[in-house]
């Protein structure tokens, strides 16, 4: 059971506490002192937009909400949140668009210890080691502008970063946002399972990170069962420095999973409605699996979107909606399967239709819906930000996948506007699956990629290769990244082409 279930339980406890000190009498969260709080709604996911807070496709008014961001429940507000942060929102289902509480916390904070590919650290391309935790960067990752360039290439070993994201079935973190650490080296924070506990040496490990809790010594939260932690417990560890062997010298250890609050917490509600986004972290069958550690079951009446029950399995990203049953298992009324978002395009906007929810970039028609993460990184810094703020010739980055409705070429998971470069030469990028090949050109998503004597060719490990070797290896459906110059609405002259692994 990982961090999300712990934070959900903590969220419920906080909602109950608010209800206990509220002045109303509605019986809903935050609404009164009498027992018998009837219903609670919980929505977990990533922040996709502002204008209030948009989580996935759901908009919440937060004017009256209590915030806890990065363990700060006294001075937090919406201003502490950013696009791509993971949050948990509670609300009264009678007023589903009004948030009662908003929680957000980093998945890991600390120094980058390695950048993939790095065989010595078991890191693949697109992976980082942050405070001993494996972090995967993909199309779902947003980068703070203080990281330059605001991408994987802007990161370096020993950088101090905060990572928001979801845990996967391997105990790794799938990053949804990366930004510079606010606390510097004094703000190391790790979440995970206790392994290899040695109570005499006062050490244990969380994945690749060794933890020493005796040197400082660490403050151990008294809410642990039996007053302390044990192997297999999911904990939050904080520290300010590292020992000579690279071990974190812990200053505080507290529970961050089941047992934080007795499961009887749920008994305070007649109904709990839960909508959770995350990866399948345990899979026994289509009727018995966990999403970010939360137990889920499906029934004959469960509606599937983006696939069916046969598509479920470990590390599949999903969004599940339903109610908790008496055993605190989420009985899913709907399961939305989130496909990989391997297509990316960075170029000038050709057309935009805010009413229809579409734009055209490089001749590719793109749908932007309520679940699209939208961020304005241009000098305009428009917030809230949507298609109505985009104009022809704006410079945008779009990431997404095939539109399952078939209404457009691409369904956007992320839309960012950036300042247009003074010189557009080499500033257009397209990443996608090859449609056809005819050396010295090939086609991706209807865009013709032309290569010449100035084009650099690279393999999936970023190693140079010749043009002949590239085209001999290139096949339809290969994933390729192209950087170059747009010479027509659907023509790109490549400066660099590179084979890519699927996210």
C-alpha cells in the first residue's frame, strides 16, 4: 500500500477534524459538530489548470477550502500549487464543485544522484535517481521554468529537486512535475517501504537509499502502532544531511500509509465517493487490483473507457470512479484507461478554434478537452489559460496520443505556450510513430520529414549513426523524434532525428 492511500486516509481524518470544529449544522465535511457525517467526496489526481483548481477535468471552487501543501497546514494556499502537482481534494457530494480540503505533497525531494542511461545505477533513458528513488520522466512530466531548458536535458547530477508524481508497481515514481527544491539540502524528504531494518545499528533502507535514524537522532512520530516502525511499513522520512557513505541522516520519521488512522475513520461516513488517478500498483485480476495502493474491484456494471478489462495490468495508468464498500474497497462504476502519450509537437499554431476545442499545429489537428493540462509559459503568463487565449503563430508544445473518438489526429494531454523564438530555424520538433519510409524522407502523423547532408542521425541510446544505418533500421510504427525547420505546413527539414523508446 503506497502513499496515495495514506494521504487519502489522512485527508479523511482532516475532513473529520474540520467537521468537528465547524460552525454549521449540515452534517457534511466542515459543516457541523454533530455525529453522523453522511457523505464525503474525494478526488485525487494532477492539477491540470487554474481558475479555482482543475483536477483532471473537474473544477473546484477553493475560496473556502483548507489547504495543506508540503506538510504546511497553517500558511498554505492555492498559490503554493502548480500545474502538474498531485493533489487530493475533499468535497461534499451535494456541492461537488466546492472543495472542503486540498492536500498536496512531493513524492520525493532531494539531490539527483544519477541520470539515465546509467547501467551502474540501473537507470534507463528518461530516468533519474533522486535521494535513492527511481524517477521516470515522460510525456506526463511538467517542468518548472527555473530548470533550463525546462526539460529532462535541464537536469544535472547534484541538482536539488522536488518531484510530484504517482508511485508505480515497482516502487518507482512517475513524475508529473519537477521543480528546484525550495528547501535546498535541508529539505530532503522520501516516502517508501521500510526494508532491512536494523534496530541495533538504527538503520534501514527505502529502495536505493540507506537511512540512519540514530545519529541525529530522528524524531519518531508517536502515531506508529506500538510506538515505532517495522519492516514493510510505508513511511515518510525527512533529513537535512547525508553521512560519509551517502546515507540520509534522518531527523524525522512518520507513518504515511495504513495505520496512520484506524480504518474506522471511514465509519464516520455513510457514503464515500472516490475518484482516483494513478497506476495499477497490484494486479490479481480485473476484479481485484490496487490503484496507487488503493484496493479496487469492478463489477459487470463497470463502464470502461479507452479500453476494456483485458487491458488492465501492472503499471497501466487509469482513473477510477466509484463508492467505497463496507470493506473500504472502491467499487468502480467507471474505469478510464489512460494510454501512453508518445506524440509530441512543438511548433507554431496554424489554426485555432476555441469553440470546437481544437487547434492545428504542423497540419496535425489536435483536440484539447477538460483533462488536458494547460500552462502558459510565455511572458504573458495567462492564468487561467485555455484555447481562447491562443492565437495563430503562437509557439506551443503539445503532448498526447491518438484521439480515441477519431474526431481529430491527436488528443492532447498537455498544452504549453512558450515565447516564440526570434529565429524559428531548428525550433520545430515532432515526436511520433513513422507512417511510411522513402529514403531520404519519411512521414510522421502526415508530416513529411526531409533529411539531407546536414542531418544528424542518432540511435535510441543517443549515439551517432550514419544515414544509411538509420534508414536501414527505420520501419513503420517506429517512434522517432525530429528537430528541424518547418518549410511548409506539413513539411519539416530535419537537423536531428533520433530513435525513441515508448513511454
